[in-house]
């Protein structure tokens, strides 16, 4: 169907929408924001890189979701993290909105 001339979402805008939706359905949500350093944008972590963009929890269920827009693809580290997350590890693009709503509303 195409985007009907609408501007593309940035990953930041998409992430904000996903976080708002999850919170609307009562999930606790966490996102680790990168910060600008002398060497570019970095997310302060200790351990392995590639953790999901969104971690959300509700009623004993914990979801990890990597968010991408456009033609962006996950890194090998991100794919590995989602693999470890199992059935509740997701790679979502804006076109996956129906699935996203299903996960956070409990319909999936």
C-alpha cells in the first residue's frame, strides 16, 4: 500500500510510540539512551553489546524488542540477544504495529 506520501518515522519517533503503547497497557518499560561522546554516540553498558531497544515487563512476562525503521537491519549482536530472549524477543518495524498492539494488549 505504500506510505501514502506520509513522512517516514524516525527510530526515535517509532520507539516513543511503542513505549507509549506499552505504558498505556500497564507495562513497565525501559530504554537505555545513547549519549554523545568524543567518539560519537555510545550507550553505556558493561558486558555484551546489542541488548534490545525496549525491555517491558508486566505480570511476570518480560519482552525484549529491537526496533528498526526503513531498511535498517539488526546487528549480529542484536540478533543473538533476541535469540536468547526466546518467544518474547521481537524485531519490530513500524509495519509490525498490529503485532506490537497484540503483544502489549495481551491478544498475542
